[in-house]
């Protein structure tokens, strides 16, 4: 009887281990330790482009911490954590992109975004949905729309059919999407990853026409080392970078595929290609030619290596108690729309033009 019990316990442990989402042998603990060194005194995080804490960047880091198995409460500066920073900033958020990131991070942390920071961020986000299904203020990009769909999925709110059509209609002939949602701008791997995750979160199957075409786009431009560049072709080069490879892995997972099946001509797959960017510090470099520790690359690598896609978690929050006032916007010439999109989605292109901007903050 005792021997039988032991066998059953061992079998159960093996079954649970095989169900774990982690894809790689990357040192998650070291990566989390590195992130702690980048935290600001207010509990938040900068983008890598600028040291000041922002809602978007702090939300991204919080998602990475949770995906990587870290405890957000252990990331504390004089009692301020990423969660308390975001709660304190919730009332000041005006763009849909930041609202969406805030909602995704709050839900992942177990916080109700209808009450987080004393603000109903869900109602604010839904207040930016236009009659054409576009989610966003005048200062938001197509990427903000994709994040908005993911945020609505995370709180189990209705996603308008027109919002999905808006994504499908922006898909280019090669299967990818551009950051601005137009056909005039070349598609990129980063935006395409958010589009695939948004469509999957909205209920589309991995073999749906739009997602299947996106997967073919990724197959067509995968590098021999198993990773991906920001764009291909590109005037800025097509070397593999950690950010784009991480997001491509998330797209593959969202499509219901196994990255292990994406072995390139070199015999190396996407996960190994991404792992190769981890430095001794625990941080990830952006590209082999720029081996310095890179905050944004580390933030994007953790969820992918943990086998996670957006949204990390979902929560039923119900309908809003009252119709919210329209969110404030600032003049279109103000520039925050690009400020929101560039740190996360356009990282590859921006870094190619000026990689020094994302080197480790001293």
C-alpha cells in the first residue's frame, strides 16, 4: 500500500511538472533580481528611454514580475511597490493604451480595475470605444486598440464585433500588421504579436484566417538562429533581437502552437534564441551587437519564457455603475501617442536607429 502511494505521488508530481507553462531554462530569479535594481524610489519603473516612472512601463514590468513567478510586494521602495504606484496614478491616466495596460496589470495582480486606485478604469476605457469599434482617444495608436481588446478580455467585458473587424481589416497581405494600422507602413513582428493575442483573446481559433496568415508571416521571416527581427525587410538590419523574438513566441503560443516546433535551419528554436540574450546579471540584451543589459528586453522576455500570453489573468467585473465622463485628451500635436507605443511595440525600430538609448541606466 505504502509503495503504491509513493508511486501515485511521483506520477502526480510528474504530471504537474509537465503541465507547467515555463518553456525555458532561463534564470528567471536572476532576471527578477535585475528588475529590482531598476526600480525607482516611487515604486514604479521607467521605460528605458527615460528614467522617470510611467504607468505604461510600470504595468509592463508588473506583468513581467508576475509572469516570471515573482512577488510584486517584494518589489518595494520605502513601502512603495509597482502596485501602489499604479494605484496612485490611476486617476491621471487619459489614453486608452495606458488604461489598457493598467487594467491588464491590475487584474494580473488580483486587483479589481473598477475600484483600483479609487477609479473605474474599465468604464474609462469603454468610454473611448467609437462607433466604428476603434478603441482609443485622438492620442492613441492602433497598438492602443489592440491593447484595449486585450484589456476588455481580461475583465470579461463585451468586445464589439466592429473592434475585431478593425483589426482584421488592418492586416496586410503578408499577414502582418503595422504599428499605425495602415497599409502604407511596413508590418512588424511586434504589432503582429499583439494583434494575434488580441484576436485569440477575443475567441478566434488558431486556424482562423487572420491568425493563420500571421503565423505564415512569422514563418517567412524567421532568422536562421531561430529568432526574429523587428521587421524584414528593413533599412535598419534584420538581426534577431530579444524583444521581437519574445513577442513572436507569445504570438505562436496564442495561436495554439508549440515554439519547440519552430526549429530553424541552424537547429535552434525561438526559445533557445531568446535564452541566448540573457547576461550574467540576469538581464537580457537587446541584440548580439548590443550586449548591454536592457530593461525593456528583460521585461518582454520573461512572459514569453514563462509560456504566458496576454491577458495573464481574467476577472469578471460586471457592468459599470454609471456612465463615465469622456476622458480628457490633449492636442494631437502633443506626441504622447507615439510615446506610448514606441517603448513597447516599436522597440526594435527605435533601438536600431539609436540602440544606445536603451542601454542599462547607470
